[in-house]
C-alpha cells in the first residue's frame, strides 16, 4: 500500500522558516521522482519543487527560487522542503507527490497535505 504522510506545517511570521517532511512507504522510493505542490483556497494547485532519483536534478517554481530547498534521504524514504524567508503568499496546503513507473504503468500518489500559514 502506497502511503505519503506530510508533516512540519504550522503558523509562522513573515521571514520565518519551516521544514516540511514527507514520509513514504509502499513503493521503491529511491526510484521515484518526488514533488511538492501547494494549493490555496480558490487557487489552482501549483508545483513548488521537485527532485529526481538520487537527487540528481531539482526544479523550483520561480516564486520560491532562492528561498526553498528540496532534498531527499533515500535511507529514510523521506523528502524534505526547507522553506526560508517565508512570505504571506506562501500560505497554502502543501502536498507531497510520488511519481514512479511499475512495469508499463506510471503511478502518481498524493499525501493529504500539511497546512502552512504565514501571517503576522
């Protein structure tokens, strides 16, 4: 059973930092591409950051470049999102996504999300 569990969200002031974690199980984590998405109420879901297998490549939304850092620990089956210099516009529900191929099928799985609120 594939499972993704996010944690680390909370309420922080502008300029503060948070580290999100996504613990994965039920698939070969090391062979997967992991991506963080976020969605605010009434807004579309957007990709925030992604990391390929072995951390060989990363990608970031323009709005978070220089402030967020994605990383992975394959020994712990966990992907992280370090969020620095947080802004009110970063307020959203953050989701973890796993993408992997099993035989001829491409699989996408989602966690339930963790809330990040940036406010004074």
